[in-house]
């Protein structure tokens, strides 16, 4: 069926800010789909509140609205732009829900807008629990049996029909308390009785327990003619019980015979046909490990994280094809973009093995529980490809950038065999390392399988790796042994450590014996057809398909690896734009990256894509073949910067700012020299290695002081210390990982934080705009609300900032991008930090000023001057509207994480509010981040003494908005004394009603809780904040944020209707 | 132990020896299925060939003997990237190493199977030798390799005597209907393994007698019919038409099989006779090619064949695309087809080659791919139901014209040949040997 001619203007809904469970994969899918739509001549109207995305670029969509993703806003956009269709299946769950709400309210019908792709009825059938269950029953596809019971007798009777064990989940209890797994009737009676008592409504869900079963996923496509294919199947190494986003996943499935494989494939096709999905869909199964019994766990009728992974794992562009299907094409009409000969109606055949490992944020949330459950916690993931499982696993491990490079990186050798048996029961992110140690201690593969339920095939693969470690330690390092270790992708430095040699010796031995990485192509067809898309992965042993191309100049763009707190999607935005800019300038572009969720690893972004770990050795292997004319590291975040030295040693010229200048910005002494030369002030400080030295510096400067490691992004490990005791604590944490660079201790200055991104051509600079943070210094810039244009600082300060930026950029010989953070105190400006590279704010400032600074930086790197590019150097004229960047957190996903803001970054994403007035922009920004107030007009205030004065002013403004204020004892006293009516509530330990009861009562809009300076160890505060977050109550931990919120609410009272801004026109 | 794969063009791959210890010369082909290596090994159509699996990790789930598609493995050799050290599956009986050794199949592991596949793709299927001997002078072996032909292999693989596969009389005999399997701990502990699930939900073939001509039939062809209630009698390939017809079957099924269809001269004669009866005929793979040759069409050898579980075929009656299991090196030449005899019923979406024929004015329908799956997708299993329907209508006295379903197919056939042109550059076609 050809394209539907009625589809001319399509509105695409994005997924909003990056949060855990909804990350960069939707930018990838959205961008690919938008390009696919535009290719067909369709006009695309894009809505997404996330400014860091590529999909919100003006060259991806025709109209771009970076507006809050709410039904109201979407309705307004539909009224304004009058699209004929809307595509809701690209924006994750958020986008899908919005599409459904618009459809169900009748708004779409009223405005003659068609829901493209899957229909509303289909979405309801797939998403509604009961509807889905009924449908599955009708078509004979099994779901885990479950029933809500109100008596113990009913529970026993039901369990007798489904068999033990069963999972018991009491209704309406916090965090699943009172639930459990019952293996027999005695346990069932006990848990059920307790659960029924604890449940507020006296109900317990009894469900067949499928924990420990194999978790298998199928990515399926279907078109309107009913043609179905499966793109890929994937097997989770972690059995059912761990969220697939937190599981180590392998593609294709490894332990299924053709019988199980086809049984589940047929089931997946049956389900997608029955649901009448048109587009992509993900079906998750639980398969009993010792029988053909299976259950359908879930169906996602949209593109998802798994579909992004499947696309990268197979080369089959799911989102692109889904967009074409939405336009009416059938699978046999859509060309396979990789082979350019076959069609989309085929199933990819893999001739390699893919491993995905989640990137978990426990390095940021050290108090959080590392346990993995059905609640996803990972912020990102890495993928690797190899022709053997061992190699793929080893590559994925070192791609994580978590100071792990092999199965010894977490050391459990101190545990005895019995302790390891216990430790194996813990399901956390270190489990494969525990398994490796258990194998070393002689625990049998069968026993490990018994405890962990991980399939023995995977355990044996881990055993093969530990045996290789042992061989490297004990045997002579013959070329044969070395070749075998490399086949399993042991990095040279690990081989060196194990064999007691130097890394350089290993590398030399390798090269002498011709043991080098070769590159194979991902071609969707296992070499059956000739492929045209150079998408490569490395293996050892075999023929190399990657050919050194010549003719054009060649540039290597180093990606930013997995998405983590502090290094997010922004750096992928920069890498992709730089790649495009180099291509435009006539360069052949090569991207190296390992993140399957990103646009940069889409096969048609660069001329060549190497899906590889970003370590010096892995990059060298590519350089050996490609011999690039230069590499650019300033766009890939810290991941790429870390490779600078290595690249130079390989003889690859660094394009743009030189390594020594990057060092000068990070090295305390060198940087101090520059500041002295340029006469730019900064907070006094010193460099230290030990806690003793740190205390000495701190006492010399006077508390409070800022403690942080150098060469990190996102303020990792950064803390404000107010005492010697805290210094000791923080230094211990930082030094848990051996530091290559010294630790910085600075006097903590309290003032207004201001940030600039600039392009420098070596002589002159261009500053698109100055951004001002709402929160005072002490809150990490990535977690602050950022306002453009800076609205509370005067011309004098702005001139100083421009002057300092120019001086610093020139002193550091910057060619390309530079990011500087300042503190303004009165008329003084101090430098906090200089990063001679791209930053988190680059996409944001590019979009709101309309100045494409990554493109400009790339041109500058290639030798153009700012003037030649048509810009007048210096600070650019300010826009006539406000654009406010709001951080977004995922605290509710990480149990036990401290949520109060500090110098260490904690946000996972951001959204934008853009409007004519400051307050409206602020309101939009809050709305975009999910703060949609007022609801009940009740609030709680509990602030530290120093904040009481500001609390009064803020409290008074909330009171005026009709808020009832509850406050703890001393805050209430302060408020009442100042004439702001506040009701006193008891602390948690006191009698009911306490502050906790209020929060659990679900009638509170917001909690303002400012923790005492430094690390708040007060249990009450921590509990209040955690409980609020877990019950969905907004929590604010800085007075500046609270003031901003009340301002935005005041604005809302004045005008209901928001003004929409098409960012593509800025 | 070291092993070598020497190709006809002089390429030598060095790897590790697996399986039985012997030297073989054979035709080297590749299969792209990611699972189902046992079904591949036991598919008689591979007789006279050595199979290279493009998926690099083989043997992961070991060998479940009940999944065998015939009584023994047929390929002369087995070529893999890596054999799993430890198989893992609840039904695993023995390891693949053991299976190869016990059945006398030699092989080679640890070679760059992707590079081998690319050579076969570029240069076409060629002969090769798997050996543990290090030949100093290739000239000694290359002529031998070039001289090799698969020959009349059908006679080697067919059954020696006719036998009966009994019809299922109760659905439960087929095993649980897919999706309804239940793990039974007591039975598991007693060592019982649950039966493979079945997709068959009704015994629509009950009472029908099918004659299956075994040219190297995969077991699941007979099973697929029996599971639907048909009584299947399997005949050796050289059984005469008269003998088959004497048993008065309700339908005749021509099976898959190995080798060049044009070698099967006497079989073609018998099929011609069957064609001229009114008995409904359904044919798969070699059977499809033989029927076409029996009715005056031509076949030619593809450059490197279709072997795998991911080939899209389009049903030209409905436009629907199904993913199919395939294993063939030869194909019916659709250009030379006399459309008054047969019209194309299916085509391959990748390269436009013929995948099925409906015979004009006859109750005869044939496909190039494998609706019996094993290994591979089960999408086209509905064709067995179509065959049952053909038999039922014939039995009820109806005059069935298989091409009627494709009556409006004239336009479709044209679009099909355009598709053929579109992919001309990539034509998986070689010289007619």
C-alpha cells in the first residue's frame, strides 16, 4: 500500500526530560522518525520540552515547540498549527499517554486530527491491565495468573489452582510492605493474613511467581496490511525479577533451541496481529527454564529502549520503518537502508553476539541501595558487539567507564566460599563479579545457577574468562595464549597486570605476532548480501572488512559513552552536530561510541561508525586502520577528553584546543598562573592528596570550603565541608578510587552563579548569551535553574564576564568551545571553573539564541574566524524573551538516595520554559518538569535557622496564593511571629499527626525542606524528603528554588493561557 | 587438533578439528539461521554438502534428539566459528561434539565463517575439503575438489521401504497447544520431559490419507499432516506412480530433498503421471522443482542459494509477506514458465525469484520454501491447512483449480517480474550447470 496522501502535517510528541526509564533512546527514535517523515515530504511539527535533544533542532523538524508536555499545551499547539495527524508512539510512555488523553477527550476528532500508527483501541488493549489480560486469554496466550483476594480462604483456593510459589502484594501499602513470596500453604496463610491486615482496603493481589524464569524479549514490526516480522530477540542474563533496563542483555537469545525460539516468536507475532499494532512493538516473555511454559509479561505498543537496542544490535532502523508504516507503506515497500537491495520485510540475521550492560548511578548515590528490582535504576547503558560472548562481555564492561575493565575490578577475594554463597543471593549490579569470584573459589556452576537462576551457559562463559585470567597469571605468555586472551577481548593492560608484564610489552608482543583487532560489518543479513553501510565492530582473528579510505581528509569524532548523571544527552548532541559540520566542510567523518541509545550511533550519521569501547587501546586499533588526519575531543564530554593524551601518543593531531591547554585549565598551578597573568580573581584554595593536607588548607582558608577531585564532570565527589570531620569523610569517599590527579580545596564563596559558553577562534570570542543560575553557589550548575538572558546582573558585571571570558579563552589558546562558570558578588566577578570544551548548556543556549555554536566551533577548528562566519565578536545582543532551563531529577526511582541539592550533580535531565516574561518562562519550566500546581494548596515548610528570614517572605507569598502552611516547631514559630499563619506539626518521632502523616495523606502540594549545611545526617529530614518523593510530593531543598516556584505560581494566577514559541523561527 | 578447509579456488582456512576424524570433499554452503543447527544437520536436503553456520556460537543448547528431522545427520561436514563448551537446555541429551563424533560427521571450528560466507556470496557456491592433513601442494587436491559433484543424492537419502505415520486422533497427542504448556514439578522430578508444543488446534485432516513421496523428507512434513489428523504413508523416492495411486490416497505430498532436480530423471517421469491424475498434490522445495520440470518448466542453480530462516516470501494472492524457512540451491525459472500450465503463487521479496506455483486447471500447488519450518519461522504452516482443504474439496467431488486463487494474479505476476528487475544487479543467479 503506498503512502497515505492525506498525511501532510504531522505532529510528533517527544518524551520530555531525560529521567530514569525514559532516556536518550527516544531522541534517537524521534530524530530518526522525523527525518524519515521529512524524507517523504511530510511537514513535521515537533513538541518536546527537552532542549538537549537533536530532535528539537530546526533542521530535524519544520516547527519546533520546546514547551511543557501537557494536554493543555498540546491542545494549544494543535489549534495553532492544525496538523492533520499526530504520531504519539515515538515519545515513550509520556508521549503515548498524552496522545491517548487527546484522543479520549475527543479533542483530536473535533479538530480532525488522526492518530497515526497504532490506534487508541490498540493502545488501550495493550496498556490496560485487565483489557490486556482478557485479550491474551481470548487468544490463548498465557499471562501470569493473578487475583485480588480479601480473605485467606480465597487466597488458598486461588493458589491451589495456579500452584506455588505465589507473590503476594497488599494493595495500598507503601513500598510493598507486608508482601512476600509464599512457597507453601503455611507461608501463604502467614503472609496473607498479615498483608490483609496491613492493606488499607483489605485486599491482597495473589500472583503466580515467575521470578527466576528466563526473560526473553522480541522486537516485532507490523504494517497495515498485516505483514509481521521480528527484528530481533534478546535474552536477559538476569532472570525475571530484575527490570530489563537494569539487566545484562544479550542478543540474539543464546540458550533457546529453535523450538523455544519459534514458540515465542510465533506468540509475539500472534499478539501484535491480534492487537492490530501498526509500527513497532516490544513483547516481553518469561520462559520457564525447564519446560515450555511461558507467560507474556508485557507489551509496549511503541518504540522503546529495547527497540533502540534492537536497532543498534541488528542495524534494522525500527523507528525509521515505524514512521514509514505510519504513513501507510507496507514492509515490502520499504527498502532496507543497509543493504539497499533487500526490503524491510525480512528478519535480520546476526553473525555476532551483542551484550548490553546498564549504567547504574550508584557512584552518584552512595547511600542508595544497589539492589536491582523491577524498578529500573539505570541512567544509561553500553552495548558491545563481538563474534563471541566472552569478548562482547569484556568490551561492554570496559565501556561502562566505572573503573572496571575485567571480572576482577570489584574485589570479592576476601570473602570465603560460604560468604560468597550468601553474597550470590544479593541481586545487584556487581553480581557477575561475585559469580566470577565464586567460580574462582571453586563453587560449582550448578550451585551458582541454583542460587542465582542465571543460565548455566552464561555462568560457564564467566568461568572461561576466569580460567583465562588464571592462565595469564600462571602460564608462560605464548603468542597462542595471548591470541586467545585477545579473542576474548582482554585489554592489554589487564593482560599486563595478570602476567606481571608492562602494558607496552604486551602491546609490542601483540604487534610482533600480528595479533591485531580486525573489523567486521553489521549488515543485517550475516553477509548474505553486500552491505553499503560501514557500521563496524572489532574481533580478533579473521579478515578485516574495514578499509582505509583515502581521498578526503578524515576526522575522528569521539563520542561520550553511556548516559550518566553529569554526562548526558547534551554531549551526544554536540558530537552529532560536530560530525555534521565536519561533513559539510568536506571531511570524511568517523564516530567511535558505545551507547546504543544515542543518535550518534545511528549508522547514517557519520561516514563510518565504530561501535567500540572508548579506551585508548580500542581507539588505537581503529587509528591503526583509519589513520585519521585529526581527532576532535572537545565535544564528547570527559570521556573523549580523557583520550587526548593517548591520541597524541598515537600521532593523531588533536583538532581545536590543544591537550596542554586543557590541562592548564584543570591543573591548579598552571591555571593559577594564567589567572595571575590575566588578573582574574578566583576563590582562594589549594591542591591536596590526603585528608591531613586538606584539613590544613581548609583551616587556612576558613570553613566552609569546597572539596572536589579534578578532571571530573558533573561535580562528581564535590562537597561543601564545614568541619574537619566532614573533610575526613569526603576525602575518604574520593580516595576510595585511586586518584591520578590532585584534589582541590577552595574557599566557598556565596554569590550569584553565572555561566557562559563561548566560541573562540584564537583571537576573538563569540558569546551567544550569559546564563544566570537561580540558586546561589553551592548547588551544582547542572542542578540549578538557569536563566537566559541573565536578568539580575547589570552591564558592569556583564562586561566583566565578557572581558574575563575573552582573556581566559585566549590565554588557554582555545580553538573551539569554552565553558566558564563565574560567581558574581556585588561588583566583583570570580572564576569558579573553566572547561575548554563543550558543556551541558551548549544545546540549550544554541537553541534559545539561534546561534549554532557547535557548527561555529567546528568551523573555527577548521580555521575560519568568527568574523568570516558572519558574526560580530563579543557578547551577542540579548533576546526579547526569557528561556529558562529547569533540572529534572529521578529521585523516586533510586531508593535511599539523598535528594537535597549540593555541589555534586544529581539531576538526570532538563526541560525548557520559554516566554516573553520571566515569570511565564519560569512557570513553563516548572510545568515541563512535572510541577503542576496548585492542587490542594497545602504545603509543609521545615527550614534551617539561616533560612528562616527568607522563609517568611516566601511563606507570605504562598499564603497569599491561598496556601495552608504546615511547619515544624521552630519554622512555625518564626512564621507565626512574622504574621504568616502556620500550623505546627509534630516531628516523626512525636505523636500523631506528624509531618509524615501529612505527607502520606496525599494532600500536600509541596514540601520546602532546607537541610542544614553540609551533609544532612538528620534522619528526620532525610525521611521527610524520601517519603515525599516516593509519594509523589514535590520537594524543594533550596530557598532560591522555592522563591522561583512561588513567582511562577503568581504568574499562573494572572494568566491561564500560555504563549507558544516556535523555536525553529528564533 | 588442527584442521583445514580448502576451497576449490585455493582459499585455505585453518581452524580446529571437530567431530569425526575423516577427510571429506563436498559442496560448501552457508546457512544464516541463528538457532536450529540440529534441524539443519538432520535435514536430508543437505546430503552432498558441507554446511557453514553464519551464526558464530553453535551448540549452546546441545542436542535434543527428539528435534532431529531425520534419523541421522546428512551434511558431509560442519563448519562453525565456535562450538559451545558447555551446552545448556532442559532437554539437552548430548553435546553437539558427541553428536558429530557418533554420527561420523567431520568438521572444522574456529575459522572466520563470515569471511567464508563472503567468498561464497561473491564467487558462488563451490566445492571444498575439510581435512586435518596439511597439504603442502594444493595442486594435489584442487582438481579433486573441482571434480566433485553431489550426484544422485535423492536415492541415498530416501527411505528404503514405505511406512505409515499414524494420524493424531486426539489433539493432546500432539503435545500441549503452544502457550498452554504447564511445568509439572512431579513429572520433571520423575525424569519426564514435556512434549514440544504444537500449533495445531483442530484435526481438520481427520479421515484423509496422504501419500508422501520421500525425496529426503524432513520429519516435520509428515508430522505436520499427521498432527492435523491425516494418515500419512511415506513412499521411497523411486516408487512408481501406479504403486502410489493403488493405495488411493486423498492427496499426494512431494517432499523436499537434496541435489540438482534435473538429476532425478526417473522421478520426474513418475511425477508427470501423478500430475495427470485428479489427486490433489502439494509439493515443497525439491518436490516443487520436480513438478515444474515434469510439466515443462526449467530450473537453474542460484549463485549461492537461500539457506536460512529469514527469507520473506510474498503470497501473490493476498500480497501478504511471510517469513520463511529456506534451503535450496536451485530455483524454477519463472521467465521461461508457460503460464498456461502454472502461474507464480509466491515470490521472494529479496531477489524476486520464484517461491511457489499454482497449476492452471489442476488441484496442484507447490512451494519452494518450507512451511514445515524446523528450523525457522512457523508463519507458513497454514499451507498444510490449505492442502487439507484442497483434498477435502476434491473428495467432495469439486473440480479444484489451484490457479483460481491467483486468478487475478495476472497483474501481480507482472509486478513480480518488475521486482525481479529491480534487484537485477544482485541476482543470486549463476550459470545453469
